[in-house]
C-alpha cells in the first residue's frame, strides 16, 4: 500500500509540473487524479459489498449524473455558470457544457453512491 501511495504521489508531482492551471488538461487532470484513486480504493476495500450491487450503482450514477449535468447545462446556457476555456479541452456537450463538467457529476454521483453503500449498516443496504 505504501508503494502504491508513493507511486500516486510521484504521478501527482510529475503531473502538477506538466499540467499547470492554464493548461487545457487542468480540469481533466484533477478529475482523474483525485476521483479515480478514491473510487478504485473503494473497490479494493469493499468489492464484496459493491460488486453484487453494480446495477444499483449504475442506475444511481447514471440517474444523478444525468440530472446534475442537465441542471448545470441549463445554468451554463443561461449565463449563470461559465468556464475558463484555457483549462478545458474544448469538447462541449450540447455546444455549451465541457465534457469534464459532465464527468465531474457522474464521478461525484458514483463516489457518493459507493460511499453510501460502504458506510451504511448492512441491514440498510
């Protein structure tokens, strides 16, 4: 575990030097670096709880991620929310919302759903 943590830290430091705040990879890098490791760790630790509930996780993740993305798309379209185009890839859903923003909502939904299943008492799963 220590070696994996060290590898993760090295990747983070190397990535931080290569991906700075004005890079088009900035948002995507942070999504991958911070979210994916936690999601992966949850699967390593709690695969016996998560694997049998993959369908529930999928439905919740897709449902909440879609709902939140849709609400954000409306906010972006109406000028309530915006992005620094120097920090995103440029590929936008519906011509307005960066793919990174949608990925954020889906990853957040997955992370919350997994955390709930792992932390709630067994009788409530």
